[in-house]
C-alpha cells in the first residue's frame, strides 16, 4: 500500500534516524517497506527483497555488513534513514551511524525479545542521549509474546537509563514484512500501514540542532570509495552550508596550532535521495552529505570553512584486534583460475579496501609478496577474502593472530566480553567450550522461554573459531555477541586442534583406494578425484603428530581375484572446509590457499626437507 507523501518538499524540515536491533530482528526489511510504501520507488522499478543489502555477501549471509543511508519524504519532511549492522564484528559501523542521527528506532522481535546486541546498541544510543522509538516487530509470529517482551525491554531501559527522560518512549507494534503498524501492543489491522511509525518519527525525533547561517562545520563519520573520484567522505553538516567547488579546511587528528588544517576543494557533493545519491550544489545544516575531492580525509575529521579556528569533537574508531597475512599464491596450482595473481594486484586491491573501510588496517612485512591485514574479527576478514576471491584474486592467508600491546612492561592482549543466548539444554556446552579457551563465566540468567543468557569474559585469541564451534554444537540455535573490554595480561598458550595434519607427499589426483586406507587414520577433507600436490593438507590425523601420506596411490593390477580384495570401497563423507573453518583450523605453519573456486589448506613449506630446515631454525 502506497502512503500519501510529498514528492518534492523543501530541504527543511529534516529528521535523521537510525534503525538498530539485534541480528535478524528486521531492520533492513523495515527500511525496505518504508521505501516502498512512501512511493520512493517509481512505478516501473523492479523491486527485490532487502534492497538496502546491496552487497552479494550481505544477501547470502542474511546480515548487514555496512551501515547505509536512504531517504524518504513524509508530510513535507525529509527523513534520512540509516540502516545499521546487527553483527558484533561490524559494531563500529553502528557507533558511527549514531553520530549521524538525532533519534533511534529500536526493533525488537516480539518472540525472541531483547538479545545481547539489543543491549549494546541501546546503551550506545542512551549514552549519547538520543530519543528512542520502540518497535515490537513480527507480532504475527505464532510464538509472539509482545506484552512479555515489552516488560523485558522496559527492564532493559531501567538497567541502562541515566536520566528519567530515557524511560519515556513510544511503543509501536508492527509486521514490517507486510508494512503494517499500530500504536501500543497488539496486532495491526489488515488494512493498516506504516503511517503510525512515520508520524512517531516526526513527533519524537527532534529536528537537527543546526544553523545554516553559522560558519560551516561538518563531521565525517564514514568513508566510501569510487573508482572515478577516489575516496568519498560521508557525514553530517552541523552548521553552515557545504558548497560544491568551494575551498574548505580539513581538520585531521594531527591538526594543531603548529600543524594547520589542510586546504582542499570540494570536487563533488551529494545527498541521499531514496536509495540513490543525488548530486547537488549545496548541503544545508542538519542534512547528511557525501563529498569527493579530499583524498586525505579520515573518519572523525572535521570539514569546515577556512576561517574556522576549532574543529568539532573527534569521533574515535576502535582499533583492530586480529591480523592475518595476505600473500601471493605460491602453490604448484597457482594461476590456474585467477585473473589477479601478483603482489602488485594484491597491494592495489588492499589499498582500495582501506579507502572506504576504516576498520581495516594494512602494513608491509619482511616479504614484498606478503602484507599484514588487521581487522575487528574473523568474520570481517573472511568477508574481505571472500570478496577478493569473487573478484578473481588468488591469494594465501595465515591463521589470525591477536594484536598485542605493551603495558607497564608486560605483554597484554585484547579482552572481550560476550553473551550467549542458548536453549537451556546447551548451557553446559557453552561453559565446557569456554573452559579450555580460558574464558570465565560472569553471569548465568535462566529465562522463561526455555533459553538462558550466559555472560562471559575471554581473550580475543581464545575466541577465534568459537562462533563456528558454538553454532555446530548447538545446531545453529545459539546467539552470540562480543564486544571489546580492554586489555588483559597475556594468557599463555591456548589449546588448538587435537589432531595433526595429514599431508600429501606428491602431486596427482586422489584415488578411492588410497583414501580408503587413509580414513582409518583420521578424518579426510576431500573426495576421490581431487588434484593435490606435495605439502597440501588432505585431512586431520587421529594423533597429534603430522603424517606424510600418499593419497594418489592406485590399486595394483594382478591376477588375484578374491571376495575380500574386490569389496567395493566405502568412504565416509569428508569434512569440507569453508573459508571461515579453514582459517580457524590451520596452525601457525600452515596457510589457506584461496582461489575463485577452490579453498585448499597447505603447509608454508611444501617439501619435507624445507619443513625440517625451517623447524631447525
């Protein structure tokens, strides 16, 4: 149903609002429905579900990776909507998105209730002092318990609020997928629309406190990149006006009285219009902008008029906690599939990544063919690698390692706080999994719905691979959220995998006959007929030591015919590693070879002689 809207209203008034929630509570779907129902799309536009998740991996994984903005018009008001990620690895996107807005729409699933990320995003919003609109989404679910969930959310507000005003907020019940909403707790009527929510946004979220007549100052909260104009700065004008072609001052983190801000010219200026970016000549105070022409710009910088003497308060970005090495593919099968194979290609691609991705850091290593890449978590780095392989890159990556820090002369590593929401029968699974990783359970709260909340502390190093293991052990029913909690003294050695690597000793295609003998000695990673090479890992042995094996041996041909000799080979299903599981499984002396269609595990040194020499060193 299309709501009556004003197509071409004046630039003011404006409302800037972020949609925040735990993973899969319906943020992106709600933005979709708002865009459709307010007539943002033309009648002839071919529509797809979750139009804001434009990246292929976002659609496949069902998560939002990057915060994105769109705009709609309602009753003469322009509403800028910022869709944020719910996944913990991309929490930095949420913090930066909140710096753009004046209010928050908090979505909570009417069946699942408030979950770990709900607490995280709500605490951030209340700390800034943003007004909240609560949307109880998916009230049409058979297991919906909207009234109980509202009580749980109210309790959450009581825990987190720092001011009495925080405890007063409008409540909307909605079925975002169908575009229906109502005030209060209940089931929206069949002919209801989203006008209730839109009206609540205009009434609850204040207009931006900005004056276009003052000296221009704008804060950069995010970056993007264009192959045509280079780095793009995304942010909000706090005072004055930004104009295309004018000279501005860029206040970086090193700007001071001794080092004045850079002078740059705005080459291109855009605003959000629907899901597109519309080129304009000026952007007024209170609105969001995208500008090009300042290649040195970073998140947190202030763009101002030349005569401004002081920048806006700087927006800080969390530092990475994990790093991996990205190197040129050196396996015997290198170059079979990829288009981009050299260190120059690799370096250029990573340089393009940091143009628009502020949470990725790159650094040179001792080898010209290998670069160190740091990020906030395994998932974030895996998303980058997956994007590269889809673009035609071949590379090899190492196991993630934590970024350490010297404090008072002692080595410290990142500490994380986490919460796991699991069915009651899997609480023991969580606590048993944390113990060998040197994790400590800090709170255990049984719920009324057959699920419990387990809170814990553990090092980032101890949590490598924890999410994948947890999902497998609980059959996908666990919900995990992690967040940085500072630094802790180095926890010592942590256990890794139990078995040693089963390593091919020659090149060739695997045979069923050879694999039949090898499966008695461990778990295999591949099927018969797969090309392998010397030094490639083909399985995990039952014992801790490495095994060098012949996986390509064929059955000898002779004249003996017996029933036992001629039994058909029966192979167990192999463990097929995904990119994430392979990265977590490998040891320090192993690498994951990534090509457009293959993921292989290999030793750093392929021949047994090279491995012996490296071990002696």
